């Protein structure tokens, strides 16, 4: 169902345009795909290199499958255990691994490495096409800039596909994402705050808004201003490091426009995704936390040394395998496995930051952006050392606009295609489809 354009509130001025969060004064958009008056949002967050066997198992589960306690590596998500669904036995039967698994994680197809073909458009792009006229941006594709020898590999760097042989373009620079969301840079004014450009119209809009909506507009503008300041500070710090010819935490000099601090980089992108959902700029997004065979150094995590891909092969501690950098070695496979798990935990911390921001941001009906979102987070590999294909680390966060039962462990008794999850979420996004990939059966156990 297309949203009524009269119900969308924008602030425009001198080349800048902001899509505002849903406001009661202007009629919150309605959709038939949810039980509430707030349309659902869908995001896929991908991380490479899998997770060690056992690292995705909750520590304690209740008799009805309720999550009672997460394990130590998932502990950053403990405060959100009532907002998530941890899964077991999901996999992608047509394609797994660093290359084929990454390229087909969202398509349900296969990739044979001989031609650029993943079988079908990705699930996010199917949603984007369905919603193309209801949001300013049909979709938002984000990624960190890859590190290591596979940074130029097409299948390892492409998660979203507009057609079976056409990858969607990814944004890797926070400033470029900000400009896409909050200004039309082609009209200039690149050195002026976007809020300075729209100040007069924002005052006019507030005069016509309710007291509650006026507060929401202020909150939104303050959030946009905070992101602007954060971007400016990160760029200043990155330039200072480059001028000093210092190395970044990941042992490489940063590219222009990318924060030197990797956590700051990731969180800027997540903050922008959160604002894009809250404002209604888009309702579907993907974020590659790294390319599908990342060799990023995580030495900035206490007690960790070596590249992520090397750590994923945690049973080889000699430092002399083809997956190692030739410089790093470990005392034992136990020690190396603990470092691998520490990198997993670090990424859970970034997800927790994102979920926390969505929980803070309120819709017009008082619910949070997290309650109206569906956030799929996971990898195309299970245990990285074995390149295990089955039992992928996957979790789902958010209430899907009152359509998803959260706070439980969803563990089918046998290997189940991830296409069933995609189909269930497509239907919740209002896409009239009865099949995705090889399945006509949406994943059970998600509904309230």
C-alpha cells in the first residue's frame, strides 16, 4: 500500500531536504502489513567469518523457549534479550562460504564463480521495489570499506542485488550517507549545516504542530545536529592522524572521509541507519560490517591479535598457514579461539548500540523504532574454522510492528532454509509474494 504523500512531513530549504519522523499532527502513515499504525522497517546486518561452534547458543533457555540468559560472548545483548529471537539450524542450502555465501545470503540463489549471477534480486531490493514510491529513498545500502586481499572481490563485497546479475551500489563513507539522507549536495552548500538551511521552515512547521510533535521535531533536529558534529569531529581526528603519518587502530592509514577509529566508523553508519528508519527516509536497509573474507586487524580489542579471517581458523595456532599474515602466531588454539570469540563479542556490542538507539527513538504512537523494525543480524558461515554451512549464526531483533514474538530461542529440529525467514519478513513488509528462493513456506515460530 502506498503512503499518502500528504501525510509525509518534510523540511526544505535552500538545497536541503529532511524527511521527518511520523507526526500525529500530519497523520502517521498507515500500512496493512502491521497490526499497529506504524509501518515496519527491515534491515539486514551482515558480518563475515562466522562464529566459533557454541558461541551462538544461549546459556539458559526456559521450558517454552524463552531466553533467560545469553552466553558470555553474547552478553552485550543481555539487556535486549526480550527484544530478540536467537535462531538455530538456519542455513542457505544453495550457497555458503566467504564468496558464494556472502553474494547469495539475501537472494536464496547460488553463485558458481564463473559468471556474475546470484539467481535473483536480493530480498531487500524486492522490498525496495515494492515501496519505491512511499519513501524518499527506496533503500539504503551501507558497508565499511573492506580490508585485506579480498577487498576487490565482487561476490565477497556484494550483499544487495537489484537484479540477479546487477549488484546495488554501497555507501562506505558516513558523510556521503548523511548527505544522501539530509541534503541534496548537488545544489551546493556543502560547508553549511543542513539545519541552518532548513531553520526557517522548521519554525513554520512547529507552529502548525501539536506540543508533542513540536518536541519530536526538536528531538529529531537535535539528533541530526549531533550526527553532524560527530562526523566533523571524526574527520578532524582522522586528518590529524594522517598528517602525523600515524597508523590507525587497524594498522592501515584511513581513506579520506573514513574515521580512523573503527568503532566510531561502525557506529556512525549505524546511527545514520537508525535516523533513516525513524525519519521515514527509507524503510529497508542493509549494512555489511565487513566484506565476506575480512582480513581486518582487531588488535584494538583488548587481548586480540591477528586478522579476523586468521582468527576464524582458530584451531591453527602456528601462524604459518595460508590464512595467516606471516607475522602473528598464538600460544594455543584455545587462546586463538578466545580471541575469535572476542571479535564476535565486539560486534555484538555494536549491534547493542544500534538496538539501543532504535529503542530510544519514538514513533508518533509512542512505540519505539525498534518495536516497528525487523533487524536480521548474522553471517553466511557457521564455525569459521570448518567453513561450516549449517546452523548459521542468525538472530532477529525488533517487534515488526507487533507481528513478531521476541525474547525466545527459535530452534527448528532440522536444517531449515534461511529463505523461509526472508519470505516471512517479505510478507510482513506487505510484499504480495508466496515464494522466495526455493521455498513457499514462511518460517514458523515468529508470530505473536
